[in-house]
C-alpha cells in the first residue's frame, strides 16, 4: 500500500470519512443519495482482479458490511455496489443507498442529473451518522 495517492477527481468530488483496513472511505458530495466510495490504498490499481485474493475478499467485506449498515440505519430500499472506472481509472467502489423516492429511481445514479452539493449542516449530520456506522463494523 506504499505510494498510494488519491485520484484528484475523487478528492475534488468527495469528503474523506475514515480508513478501513484496506480502503479509504469517502463521502460523495451529492446530497441526493447517501453515497460512499471505498478506495483501496494501493498505488496504480484499476481493476479488482489486480488485488490479491485476500484484498479482494477484504474489499467485498468492507463494501457489503458498510452497505448493510447504511441500509439498516438510514432506511433505504436498495444498496447499489459498483466499480465503474470509466472516468476515474483508480480502483474505487461505489456504495449507494437507494430509495424508491430518490430522484433517479429506478435508473442508475451515474450520469443522472446534476449533483446537489451538501450544505455544511447536511454534510456534517450524514458524516457523523456514517462515522458511527463505520465504528460499529466488524471488519
């Protein structure tokens, strides 16, 4: 995990939340959805298969446990977990809480409308909720 540097676009579009055993956790700056991004702290990795089997399993544990915690605590209808990387090649995993009432439902969130940046209160409130969830994970 030496020489890890977060992609500039990810850094510009997110707020740092915490570090899990493998991944840096970021909050996407889009108030329409509770949306976190996990970025494995490895330099020059763009695909899941480039991780060791152990790190692949750890990444999946982190994404699924955080997704389950978000769905339960924040009251969602569906969790979307995806790696796209067409714009940002650095390996990152989106974990997005979806609700039947959200602006894009049932379509994907990617490329659907314009992001609505958080105000300071909204970002701080969700940040605190997510940090509490992350602290409660057993990964």
